[in-house]
C-alpha cells in the first residue's frame, strides 16, 4: 500500500478525498464510494457499475440484522 496524501477531518467527520486519489480512481461529484475496514486500516473503493445495495450484500455476514441495528440505535437515542 502506498501513502499518497494526507487529509483532515472536519468537525462534521468529513474528509476531502485528495485530488491525486480522485484522479487515479476516476471519482467525481456524485460518485459512490465504499469504505472497507481491516483492523486499523480503512480502504476507500469506488463503486463501479453496480448498485450500492449489491456491494453491501457482498460484505455479509453483518454482525447484526438491520432490525437489531435499528433497535440498538433507538435505545441509544433514548438515552441521550
């Protein structure tokens, strides 16, 4: 893996993808990207020629069902 550039995280958790990376991956405004986590490494990949839902289905098994996730979020929101 090659380190290309450094970005900063904003107060909203946003990071600008450096121009060199956007150019290399062919990423432009409106394109979808997916983040893959491997330990403490995050890989950004452009979603090409497929629906985002298809990409997410390939990432299974998920640690919890969508219903369990929604219930957990509701409980967290109620605690705040």
